[in-house]
């Protein structure tokens, strides 16, 4: 059994792990901003740039903003849009209340880092409209720095670069995740369709093989039972025919069922190649043993076709002959195979009961119709005027290799 690939670290982390990492990031940002706010409150103008002394109310606003922003980072995965609004409101309050003080730069640095993380998450997890609205709010917050101190205005390019870069990376990651999810869904649907198609193909093959073989076996067994007392040699010949048909059918069924196995074994029965038009002679001989003599006529120059076309044509003739044996009530029919320039034609006509025969519109005709449909051909089946039944198929050869 193949070993599953080892996922990268980011794929091994659970949602709980990411929540803990967000909490640590939020706590770190809040701690750094808190310490910086305390320092700038004590030494509000260390470089003598003319910053005013902050009031106690300004100090409280600054500390409150650091806490709100830290919590926003910690809770960004649970409430991304709500914490974005909280950070935007905090930044608005900082610019309005602390814009001309040195504390605005300290808290503003924390808010820039937090907003970059938030914009990344929103762009990666929300639709395009929501992501663009979040980016617009972030850029509006950066523009609000123009109403603050000179240091805030000088940091506008850095804030713009940080927010747009994180947003662009998040948006690209989100689109990549969406594409990967759609691709996995498409591959799953395609695999399901392929499995369904393969099951239908196997069902058609099993039906055609079993229906024809059982028809021959049933007829030969009935005939052998009828003559066993007076003509034991003929009964023995019927049993020999049943044995040969059973052996061939078993080998062909083994070949069909081998595709369902995950791996073959050394003691598997040998697999016969898929039958084609070259096997029609043997098929007609077997049908004659079942009591129906078929006259095979081939028009045109025989040439090698794709395996799919060969198998489909063979199965159509096989199923048509099975229907003649089971339903027609006649001992003769005609099989015509025509090699045209761009198509292969197959026709089976009998002179039996025709419309008066039991319905033939079962799995056999449906299977023949599906086979022809796979190649874009034409199929018809129905009673002839008066007596008889006709099955005809036209299989285009153009592009046949690609469909096989």
C-alpha cells in the first residue's frame, strides 16, 4: 500500500495551533506598544522636536488602543471583519487624540503591523468585494495620518507598502486555494465519471459475453437432452460444444474481470485479447451450433482498425446474433460488414418473426446503441415489413484511434 506524502508544517497545524500563534503575535505587539507608550509618556520629546506633553487622558487612549489592537490580532481568525473595524476605529482615535504627540508614532507602528496581518487574512479568506473594501479602509486609515505629526506623515509610504503587499499576497493565496479546491472537486467528479463509464463498459461486455454464451449453451443442452437416448453421439457432440463455449467464456470473463483487480497473480487464467472482426468466423460457427446459420458477407477491402472499433463491431454482431437465436424463431440470417472509405458498416438481418417476436428492446439493444454512440455513429434496429428484423450500425473511422 503506498505511503501518503508527508505534509508541510503549515498543513500539519490545526486551527487551534493557529489560534495560539495569533494570540502570541497579538500579545507580542501589545507588549511592545505598551512599553513604548510608557517610555514616550515619561520622555515625550527626547529629540527636542517640539512634541507637546501628553495628558493623562491621551495616555489612557494610547494604552487602550494597544490593548484593542493586540486583541484584534489574537481574534483575527474568528472575527476578521469585526476586528478590522476595531483597528480602524482605534487608529482614527489615535490620530484624532494623539496625532501631534510622540505616542502616536509608537501606537501607529503597532497598528500598521496589525492591519497588514488583518488585510492578509481578509484577502485570503473572503470574496473579492469584501477584500477590496478592507483594502480601501486600510488605505483610508493611512491617508488619515496626514492629519498627524510630521513623523506620521513621513511613515505613510512604509504603511502603504506594508498594507498593499500583505493584501496582494493574501489575495494571491486565496485565489490559489480556491483554484486548488476547484481542481480537486473537478478531479473527483472526473474520477467518478470515469469509474461510472468503466462500470458501464464492463456491464456491456459482461452482458454480451454471457448472453451469447448462455444462448448457445441452452440450445445445445436442450438438443443434447432431446437426442441423448436415440443418438448418444450427437448428444456427446452437444456436450463437447457446451464445454468449449464454457471454457472460452470463462477465459474471456477472466480477462474482463482482471481490470477490477488491483494486481494480478501468477495463477490467474491467461487473458485473451479483445475479440475483433477477425473472430466473426468463429462466432458464426458457434451460432450455427445453436441452430442459426449466418451468412457472412464482407464488402470492401479489409484493413486494420482501432481496437475499440473492432471490439464494438464484434459485440454488435454478437448481440444481434444472440437476439436471432433467442427471439427470431428462424434458422437463418445474414451478416454484412462493409469497409467504406471513412466508416465501417455492420448489418444483421433475419427473416424471422419480426414485429411478432417478443420484444428485443432490452439491455442488448441499449448496449449496442451506447457502443455506437461512443464513436458518434448511427444505430438502428427494428422489424422489417412483413417478416424479419434488422440491426444496422455505422461506425465512423475518423478519429477512431483517439476514442479507442
